[in-house]
C-alpha cells in the first residue's frame, strides 16, 4: 500500500470525553501523524478514536463525493452550471468516467487512512489495561464501516496495508494486492460488526458516538448487500475475479435471513433511538441530532475549530459541509418589478446556489406522485420561494410580481406546482428565469413537467440552518454548520422489508408490507406545511397504508427508499446493490438549460455493467511501484 497510508489523516484528534450528557462533544486537537507508540497510551487511543469521527467530514458533506452517489441515477441529473465533475457521472454523453474523473479519490485515501488508525487502536488498546471493550468496539465499527463503503464502491480491496492483513502499518510500501469481495466481507466487515454489536453500548457515551443500534444497522445492511452479491441476478461482473461462493459455506438466502433478523433486533431493541413523530421533524434544522439519527458528520456554528471550517465563507472543499449547495439553483435571479425579491440567505429553504445537480422530472412526478397525503415531498424540497427583499437596506414595502400584483415580505414569489396545469403561460411570465403565470395568482409558477436544468425545486432537507442571522441574511456563503446525516433508524425497517422480499422468513406483524407501512403511516402525519409556511395538523396514515400494494417487490422498496432518503446520498448504492441501476435510470426527462425552456426531453444513459464498480483512483495507481501490466491488473476492468 502506498506511503500515505501510514500518515493518518486527522482533521482533529486527541482526548474523548467519557460522560454521556447531551451537550458533550468529542474534544478534538490537531494531529497530522501517528507513530506506533502513540496507540500504546490512553491519550493515543482516545485521539485515534476521535479522529474516526472527524474523518467522516471528509466524505459526508463533501460535494464531489456526494455527486457520485446521486448523479446518474433516477433521482438526479446534472444542472445548468455543472462542470465535468458532475456531467461525467450522468453517463449521458457528457464525458467518460475514468480513474481521473470519477472522483472516487474522495473516499479512497480517507478510508484507508482511517482503517489503519483503527488497526492501531485495535492492536494496542487492550494491552493498556484501562481501555474498555466498548471503546475499542468503536474502532471495530469504523474499520468495518470504511471497508463496507470501499467494497461496495470498488469491489475487492486490500486488507494488508503493508504489515499483514488487518495489521497496523507504519512501513512505507508502494505495492498492493487486492483481496476478493468475499474475503473483505468475511475477514473484516462481518467479524468487526459482530464485535461492535456485542461490545458497543445501547446508549452513546457522548452525543453522536457509535452504539449497538448503529452497528446492527450496518451489519444488517452488509448481510443484505452480500446476499445480493452472491445471488448476482443480472450477472454483473466483480473484481478481482472470484467465484460467487461464500468461504463460510452460506448461500444468499442465509444472508437475507440474517439481514432480516438483525434489522428486527435493532427495531425491537432501539435503546434511545426511534422514529420522529413526523417526517418534517427528521430533517428540520432546529431539530438536528434527533433520536432518529444514528450517525452523522458533525458541524457547529459555535466554533470554527469544532466546525472544521469557516463560519463566514465556504471553501468549496472538505471538511466543509457544502453538499447542499449543489442542488440549490440560482433563485437570486428572480426579479419582481426590477427588484431582487428572493436574496441569498442562510435559511433552510435557501442557501448558497451552485446549480450543479437537479432532480429529474420523473423523481418529482412519479416518485413523489402523492403530494397530498404523503408529507415527504413537502419535507424534502423547497417548492415555494418567499420574499425576503425587506431585509436589504432601502428595500421597498412591496414588490410587483406576477400578473402585476403586489407581494409583501414573506409572500410567495415563485411556486413549483404540485401538478401540471394547462393554464400555465410561460410566455407572459418572468423573463429573467422563464417562470410562468396562472390567472389571479401573484406568484410566478413552474409546473412539474417544466422543471429544467436551470430552475427546479431546491433540496430543503440539506439547507442551512443558523441561529446567528440576527434578523438579516446571515452567512449564506459559508459551508453548512449542520451535521450531515449518514445513518437513520428508519432504514432498519426498509432493510428488513427488502430482506423479506428476498425470501427471508418473517415473524408476525413484520412482513415486508407491515414494515414499509410503519414509515408510510408516519409519512401521512403532518404537523406543519413546510412550503405553505403554516401549521397543518392532519393524519393521512390510513390513506397511506391502504395505498400500499398487497405484494411488495424490490422496485417498490426502492421507490420507498427514494421517498424516505431522497438526495441524501443513498441512491447509487441502492441501485448497484439490487442491480436495478440500468433498469430504473437508463432514461430520464428534464427540460433544457436555457431561460424559458420548459419542453421536457428524454435523455438516454449508457450504463454498462463494468460501471457498477468505480475505478481505482489515478493517484493511487500512479504512486504504486509496480509495472504497467501490474497496475493494469490492479485496476477494475473497463477503466484501462
């Protein structure tokens, strides 16, 4: 493994607080290098563990990695201002994914550095005599976490970083051998997660720390993913080439059953975790770090040091949380009687516009077809852009908007309609952004079939939330100070449901339909109309559960996963796991990138089987002291 794997990335690391109060934080101190002796001390183990949480910021909230998890799926395509980083991932003739363009570098080096840190903690912590098994279990969890991310992304990866399999390496080495997929699962991921489930506490030792419930979620998901890999229904190639047989002698059905069992153990033994009462509350900025969130890459507005980045400006790079900018279109171009009526603001519906990614028309019209009973559309997107011009110095009391009508502060300036309406007229609308009008309405409108690469509903759930705006626009150019959510309690229900669809024997009250309906019932409950900006007390649970098909299939599970986790970075991994990527994403609809273009076109993607694995990054290959033939053999097929 190349030299930099022994130079551990640490954004911040040193001692860990051991109490469990809700305001406790991981005490982070900078460290750029770990020598072997460091892990033979309490301080060293604590520092290594803290760095494992810090390393999450370099992947989750990092926009270029975020892009690879969504663009090119049925959820997302590239937007008007996209550069090559985003266009190539769409697979629609805008570029080629290769070792230099795939942005797989965003996780390769970070994960291996962290794996080696985990190796150091695991090897040395128990010999100190004062480190609990529960603390060491956090290292087991994160080693498995990173290997699971790597094996899904690249196929088989090295277990030996230079000093032996799963051993701490401090020896510079520029050669590497990739293990097979079954070896990575059975030697690293499963044993480590089983250890984590056994030894982690039910309640986190500090806010945001790893728990049994988190470990069960990942163990269940790993079992599920490996079961699909063994089954390989669409003959997708793997690499390094190996038989689709399990070294432990189990078949795919066994792993699906384990996935179901472990997920249900997580549901039945939740510890302090559970579902929020409404979907709106899950992603509400003022309710961050709620009990539905099992793991997150943390940020804060109270300290630049603990935030991992500036509170005033965004760097456009890790460890900033800037993923939410990508699906924010340039709403500041809206003009109302010559006035910029919606200005850039650090507010959850708004934020910093980059216009790099946008939803497909199919996601808006089909995935979120029910916008009346199901609150998840309203709790996912910004569909109403409201006037905030009054916060600017010298602002007028009102502005002139659609149909010559006036709109005051907080009024709707632009609305993305829930349904297509033949009465929408774009020709007489807002020339600056090409929005349309409807008779008698003061807000400009765009119908679902009219969303384009230029104008589209924003992603509310990832929008910024600040308490220090002081009545003004705040700091909209800074990276988000919100945590980036990585794992949610709600996913346990969908993992168990998917395993049931794959043939797992279910228990009473927990069929695939039962499990899906727990989340659908919650989605039917409203306490606030997010885009209407008004309290709304409604319970549509009965209608939601009645509409669930009697027989659940994989496509329905995937649709529910998209409704529940849209735009959160799950989709590409869901589609490659189930081998549904080409089927569900081969074509999509979107309007063009020009102002006033509201004519949807169907775009075809070229999703070849080899693309189910990302290429080994060029930087990794270039650093290896191996022959060209050896490097070619190291690379995933299709990328040479």
